[in-house]
C-alpha cells in the first residue's frame, strides 16, 4: 500500500498544475495586476490546504494565527476588483476544489490506499472548501457593504432639504448595518406636527425651513457616532448606537428643549424604540417605532412615547 502522506505530497508537488487548472477555468482580465494577485492567492491556498491535510487540527482551529482568514480576505478584495459577484466567488472556490481532487485522482493510486485514508482526505477537502466559501463570501459581502457606505459618504446631500440620507438608504443600508454590527441601539423618529397642512396651504418655504431646523437640532443634540436620515416628508430619524429606549427618550427631551429655547414655532412628536428589545429585524423595529410615534401624535403637544 502507498503511504497516507502520498496525497498531501502529490498536492504539494503539483501546486503549479493545480493553479494552471484553476486559471484555465477562471480566467480574467489582468488590469493593474489584479488577476495575477488572485492567481497567487489561489496558489497559496493550495499550499495552506497541504498543511491542513498534514495537521491533526479541525478546520475551525487551523487558523495559523489568523493568517488563513487574512489570506481569504485579501483574495476577496482581488475578486471584488475583478468584478466578481457572489456567485463568481463561490465558483472560484468550487473550481479550486475540483482541481485539487483531479490532481489527486491523476497522481495517486487511490486503490492502493486504505479506504479510511481516502475518505479522510475527501472529508477534509470538503470541510476546507465549505469553510473557504463561507469565509470568502463573508469577506466579499463586507467589501461590497463598505463600498456602499463610502458611496453614501461621498454623496453631497441625498435629501436636498436636510442634507441627510433618505428613507431608502436608511432601510437598505443604515438600519441593516446597525442590526449587523451593534448589540444594542435605539431608534428615534421626530415628526413635525401639521407639516402636511403647512405644505397644502402653500407655505412650502416655511415647511422646508422647519425641517432644516429640526434636522439641525437633532444632529446637534445627538452623541458622536449617531446616524441620521430623513425618514419621510415630515420626519427625521436618528440611530443611537449603544443607547436604550431610555437613552432615546432623553435625546428627544434635549431636542425639544433646544427647539423651545430657539423659539421654534412648531411642535414635534417623537416615537422611540430599542433594538433588540422592541424588534430584532428592521421591519419589526421600525414598526414599533412608528406605533410609538402614532401614540405620541395622539397625545399631541410635542409628546414622546417609547415602544412597549
């Protein structure tokens, strides 16, 4: 029988052949050397896999001090620069797995090995491939989201009246990001009373001034790191990282006090909700915030209501 080490030995000897196999299937334009970097990354992954085969560690513990994950993150950057989408990322790693398997089939007399050795290799190959795909997709998704955030930051003013991101960007990007990255935060929505009536009466200029005044008061009263958006025609929203519903309530009080001191001649009602206490997904959380706002509007007189 051949030695069990023959499989990792074969892969190690055929790194160039495996890389060429991958290149033949997953070509790309080498603008600014990005494809060559991707190819080098795939070659390094093959060598890392050889080390994994020879180790007794599991795929979860074979981290090489974080170097493996860092390599996958670098490759994800290259894949993004090549214009890959999520499906392309999956296919890149699937092809690499197939090329490794093909190399072993050609270069090792598997019939001469103990069945357990072959099945052990196959199990490790699938484990490594699954981990690689999952980690690669996570890194790729983070890059795409970062790019969206940078694009948002470059936008001079999504909403021309307040200079804040609009409701669509809040729902698509800002709120999902808060849910993904924060353990707790509060959402506060400020609603200008009688705004629709003001616009209907032809006082559009005044309505815009009221919204700008409210947006400025909310921004100036909120702690550093807060995230703002114009939520609707007459509403301004703020996400407060790390704050409870009580913290959102205190912010609302500060905003109303600031408006009162500035002699603002309009009323604002406020709804507050806390993540995850009042909702674990975006739709549920905003639904609770708006229910609280509806109750505040019924109370009137610049009411503040926290979701129950």
